[in-house]
């Protein structure tokens, strides 16, 4: 069962987390530079880290 969060904000984007070196990132519009953001995972990851 998923948790429910209520977040007040200005704009919502749907995206996918992509590999970035030893980490991962989500791309947002350049106009968001300097803004505060929150990232919420909405599904289980499809790829697992290999250790």
C-alpha cells in the first residue's frame, strides 16, 4: 500500500530517474535553478544496484 503525501507547490513534472555516473538524477527545467524542490518516488525501481 502506498503512502499519501500532500505537498503545496507551484508545478508538477512526471519523469524517470536516469543513471548518472555512480548515482542517478532527474532532469528538471533550467528555469527551476535555485528553486527548492521535493522528489517523491511513485513506483518500485526496475533496476537494482549491483554490489
